[in-house]
C-alpha cells in the first residue's frame, strides 16, 4: 500500500468518521481495506444473471426466418426477413430487438444456441428449480449453483458480500446457500447509511473475538456507504435507462459494480409479475414483443453504461429461461412449453457472435428444439473461466467448457 | 470450586461442569448488575424495556428466571394460542412472519417464542416448499406447543405433520419406492446430526415411512403401500413404523448430545465448541427425559450462563436485532414491512434457506447485511415511513427522566448495552451529545439512539 495510513482512512471512512476515530486509529481498519477492495490492483469480475420468467420463445427471439419448418409451424407468429434484424442469411433478432443487434455487431453480445438439458422438465416450477440448483430432477436439492459458489469462496472470518439479489422478489433458490447470506438490495441507495454527525464508534480492541469481527464488518459498511454515495453523486454523463423494471435493476447493478464493493454475483429478473411475462399460451405476439423490447433496451443501456465507465471487461451478463417453447402454434395464437432455447451473453470480454448451431427444426423433442449444449457446461465455463471459482466443487462434476470468454 | 476464577472474571479451561451448571447466586465477586439482566433478556427473550430491566435488577436472577420460565400471565391464561387468524393461514406473502413477529413482541412468554424460533431453524421447514399457508401455520403452532416440552413428543408430532412431509419433499412414499428424505432428516439433522448413521440405516428407516402420503393437505396412511417387513435401524430389528424409528433414534446417545450442543449454541455461546465433559451432565439427564424446558432452565440459571464464556458470545439474528430495538422503545412496530426487511438481510421467518436452518453466528454478518441492519434501525426510529413513527426515542428517553442530550445518550447506552462499552465509546457518545447543544426538536434523540445501535457490541447477544 503506497498511500499513507491517514489517506487510506480518509478514503475508507470519509473525513468526519476519521475525526471521530482519532487519535487512536485501530489497526483493524487497515485490514478492513483488503475486504473493501479485495484486489485493488487486479480486476474483479462480476456475473449478472437475468431470469426470463415463464419460458421464453427462443424461436421468436433468435429467429430462423428462412427455415421452412419454422414458416410452417408458425402461422400468426411467423416473423419474416422483412421483420427481423438480420444477423445473417438464416437468423435474425426479433423486431423489438434492434439494439440487441447493435450490441451483437459491436462484439458486446453473444448468442449461445440450443441450451438445455436431457429430459428437461416442462413444468415451470420444476424447470426453474433445475436451472437454479443445476441438479436437474433432484427435488430435495436445497442450494442454488450461485449459492454453492458463494459458500465455496466466502470466509466467515472475513466479512464480504459475494452475491446479492437485485430483483424485487423473494430470494431465488439460485442464491440459496448453506452458509452465506445473499441479501436483497433493490436500490444502490440502500447501501447508503444516513450520516450521523460525529458518528462512527467503531472500536476493535476487546477480549471478545466477535467484537473485532463486527467492528471490521462495520468499517467495511461505512466504507461501502461512502463509495456508493460517491457513485450516486456522480451521475453527470449517465446513460439514459428506459423506464422498465429490468432497466432499473441493471442500473442498480452497474452502480454497485462502480462502487467496487466486491460483489461477484447479481440476480435480476424479467417477466415474473404474472400477466405480461414470457409464458404466452395465447395471443403471444404483442406480449412477447413488449417483454423482448424491455429486455433489449435494458441490455443496451446496461452495456452502454458499463462502457461509459470502462467496466465492460469486468462484467458478464447471462440470460436464461426455464425452457423454450414449441415450434408449432397451439391454435390460440400462442405457443406451449418447450425445451432448448438460446442464452444471451453481454460483456466486453466475449468471443462474440453465435456460439453453436441453431438447433434442427425437423428433429424435434416433443415439438421443441433439442439442446446440444448442456446449461451446466455454460455454468462451468462461467465459474471456471469468468469468476475463477471451482466449478467442480459447485456442480459436483467437471463439465466441459464452451468457447465464450476471450482470454 | 474455582472461586479464584470467578474473582478474576475469567473462566478456567477446562471448565468444571459441576460449577458450570450450578445455580448462579450473586456474591461479592459477581454481583447482579444491569449487565447480567440485559444478557438474560437478550437470550431468554427478545430484549427488554427499561422497566423490565429495573424490575429484574430488584428481583434478582433466580426470581427473574422464574418469571421467564413460568410467566404468571401465562398461568392466568393470557397467552392462550390465540390469533391463528385467517391472514396467517392465507399463505399470503409475509403474513406468517408478520404475525409471528407481532407475537414475539407482545407475548408475556417470550422464552417460548425464542425456543419456537430455535425449533423452526432446527426443523428447517420452509413455506417455499410447503406451499400451503394453513399447513405452515400449523407447523409453527406445533413447534410453539412443544417448544419447552418433551423433544420426544415434538418429534412424534413432527412425524404426523403434513408440512414436515411437504417441506422435505416426501409427500409420497410407496412400498416399491420408499422416499428416504424424511428418514434422512430424522436420523441426521433432527437427532444425531449428519454423518453419524450410515446409508443403510436411512434406507431401512425409510421403509418404515412407506404408506404415508400427503393428499390435499392431509397426511394419509395407505396400508397396502406400507412395507410391513422387518427393518434393521441402528442395530434394532423389527417391523418398525414411524413412531418406532423416532423412539429408536432417540435411544441413541448421539441424539441427546447433538441437541444439547445445538441448544448450548443457541443459549450460551457460538464462539467456542464446548468440551464433551462440560456437557456430559446435561446430556445424561436429557437422554433420559428429553425435557427441553428442564434443559433450558438449567442453562439459564447456571453459573456458566452468567460468565464471560457466554456474555456477548452470540451474534444477534436479524429478528433479535430488530425486536431488541422495538422492546427498548416499548412499542409495537408494523410487522409486515419488518418481516420483509428482515428477509432482505437474511432471515425470512417461515423460510429457512435449507433444512439445516439458518447457519447463524458470523454468517449473519457481511458488509451488506450490516448496512441493512443499521438502515433498518434508522427507518424503525424514523418519524415517518414504513414504520410510521411508532418507535419514539425522544419520548422514551424523557419518560425515563433523560430529557437532555447528554442524559439521553447515556440512557440509550444503558438501555441496550447496559453501559458496558469501552471508555472511548462512552466518550464519543458524550462528545456527540455535547455537540448537540441546542437540539432542535426531537430529531436529536433518534440520532443518539442510532449512535448506540452503531456500536459493534449492539450486534451481539
């Protein structure tokens, strides 16, 4: 550490706190610095998971617009070359996803095609549980893949916050851990503590190990509060986020990333508020267009914001949905629960482009595309290559990696 | 008797079990002070009002514990299980938590709620899995009913509780395909702890639970699906049924030991693992009776409970943190927003994260959860917002004769921490009080209360 102790304390606690602490500045505050900024020199990566609740129609998200089987299966919902934002001669993004194509062209977005798992479940709750636990079919499994990752990296003696739920929902199973608490933080301002004149009475010397432990945690809390306050003050050139709930969540994520609190995993969600989600058994067209528009515009603002602060190389976002949908319409201008679907990835360190082939539309599984990429391969890749967390420990076995991350 | 140890205010290692579990009788070395009263009310209740602290100080430890263990109001029937109202049973998000938090605040028998909360974590049954508000409310009622009774009876009741079966994903168990989730939990977390018995014991015990199904919220038994054959569980052979498995597993010495350890952690200390020899007398007697009330009473009345081994050796759970503030402020807060605020910082009543319950201890604390705690405290004490100004720090301080800034700062420190903080902290509080020479309105009182809540020791029980 090159800065003087006093400079450091100023940064961590702010001047007024420092006044309250002087003259005897406890040693533990120096140690707390390591927890506040776990790797000040190196960069710390973060993962943002976006859940598309209800079962997203992958075939109308990344559309095989020249495919005959697609044309035959979709009568009222068919999208043609005139409608889509073309990726190439075969595939295009849904008409609502203009800005998604722009991210794709900029190399900030990848599409992993045909993601799913063997004998995938078509019941919402069961399939969501499978994606959350990464242990398909094990109904008694209680922990989520990110929860287990949090347990694998946290040290109860060193207070840190490896993951937070940003979605305004009950805590997702995905972040369920045996030991680590993943708090819900729906707005960065929740991290800001009201300043009390002459406040902090953080004191570290006691026979009781718990007093020192809590003191260190409090020191980091004050530091975090300060860091978030600074971030929230500086909103001058901020990218405009659209007025969507998902955009609001992603904005919060970027603020928390900018504050460098050491949070590695974020959970966000789109579509879970009942009507208006991705589960369109009837009259799918307009509903689906609306949620995809929210997704596309929110992702674009998120990516722009990260790039504005040059943080795009530190953050990876992935979407998932519990299942895709059937190829054929069901007679009610909607589609039913399916299997494999594409996963979108956003970030600055992606290989970019399309990952894997578009699944066949003639060799189907219960009228839905079959997966060729197991979602646990995606998880393993993200854990090992992006987060630097042991995937084998988290997933129970070593899955092969897929080529998504640029070195 | 290591009297010298008491004089030095430290506890010798290994701790003498005879001394540890003998009744605490205050003497010249260890007086009955506010410090111990606050300690007792944090552990055996959810904190206390200033009046309760003062009354206990006059009454002495054993009489105070008498009142906590057998409240006269309860003997008079004031705490009859009222209020299992329609909202609680509706399964609406947060209804159960809101109702329970209110009960924890209002009950004349907080020790029972404290132990019901212990069992809630112990059993690890969650509304997210049960998915039925009525069954979940019944489950909590069952925990409360037996909270200080016989653990044997509690386990037998649990083996008949549909929420248990749903919460353990054990809603169907056929002869041809026994579901072993219930047996696994029963032989593991609920009794001997994980990893004591082997897989074969679990498989055999699971056969005893065949034939039991949860259908439309009722636990039903189908004779034709029950495996009537002989099962060997923990070396005992017979055509066992669920109640036999409960009996057999409780006969295993490790069961009593494991529960006593867990309750020790709940009531005495999360910091150090107790020596086998220290717990032996408690384990021996618990293995005979499985009388939880007696075990809890022994611990609360003991020398060890009123020693440095126990003092502030637990991290408050979010529930204890928030209710301690409300108890001191002598008012009921709106518990619906409180329930969801507590969920956000890691403790959703009705929804423990896994069947192992809340890990507790240091796991409660992270920078984010600490910030959440302090922000929650500030919101609870705020004159506006979700908590509607129900907790008024100014009026409580004035009520107890501390109208000026200096006196009020000292009062909050005495109320919540019994003044037991480092001299530098006291000095800091006094300086802050002096700085508020001409406090405008009552806002200053809220700041003073917050300052005390931000002292590290406040997070400890």
